[in-house]
C-alpha cells in the first residue's frame, strides 16, 4: 500500500509539473519581450500559476488525472501467484517429443 500511495502522489506531482513548466516557459517568452524576468521557481510565479489555474487546467485534465491515479495505484500492487500453478506439472518442452510419439526413424 505505501508504494501505491507514493505512485499516486508522484503521478499527480508529475501532472502539475507538466502544466506548470510550460506555463512558466511561455510566460518567460512573453515577458522577455517587455523586459521583465519570470523565475521558474519562486513564490510569485507559483502564486501567478495558482491564480490562473482556471486558464491552465480544463475538464480533460480531470480525466487524465483519474487515469493516472488509477494506473499508478494498480501498477505497484503485490500479485500473489495461485497455489495451483506451483503444484501443476511443467508443460512438455516443444523440443522433446512426447514419450508415446513414434517416429519413422525409430522403427528402423
């Protein structure tokens, strides 16, 4: 369960960073023309990103966040192998013929 929580948290952090960094880079390009700098990691930039979250995020992001959370939660799950598989005999190798099979060269 802890791996699942870490995976979900990192998936959501990755989605927010995936929105934040393009926001900052586009803002830097626009503000460089005016002569204003926009640092990547600052409280002012974070506040500006939070204030314009309705412009950055849309309804589709909820779908992608849901898919990321479900996928991140399911991937690190511990899978138990069924016990029947452990006691079942191994399948015959395709390279070795079955003992009851007869070939023409066996009769010679």
